[in-house]
C-alpha cells in the first residue's frame, strides 16, 4: 500500500530529507495501477479478490476510509474498484484542478 517506500528510503539515505507524502490522488492512481498490473498476470477476478486486503491501505487516514474498505471487500471487478476509489479521490482532484495543480499521479518508484 506504499509504493513510494524505496524512493523515500533512497532519498533519506542520500540527503537525510523526506519526500512529501503522496497526495490522495497519487495514492488512488497507484492503487488502480496496482490492480490493473496484477489483473494482467492473474486475471481480473483473482486480482481484485487478492487485493481486497491491500487496497484499503492506499486510503488509510482518509475520511470515510472504513466505508471505502467495506465497499472494496465486496468489489468483484476492476470497474468496481475504479468507481469506489475515484469517488474517494474526486474531491481532492477537483480542488487541485481549481488551483491548476493537477498531480501527475505517478509514484516516484513503484513496487508491486
């Protein structure tokens, strides 16, 4: 649930600095990428079922995370997961768009 860990550790070892925490939009994008990547290797149904326990980590600390977790454990398709996670990310994405500060959504260094 935290694909930025290697980049965080690398930067800290080099400079002693910490990366800023990823935005919610970046976390959602990484979660969706995680599901899609795994679905390519094990099939959609198995991937979604396999990640039901991991996907909630991407929204940890977000208001409504308990409700999101309850929805994710019932998800059956990538489309279900996308709908659930995009609903969570929408308010932040709208705020960023209004500020003209849309995130690239790409983790610095992803591990799956």
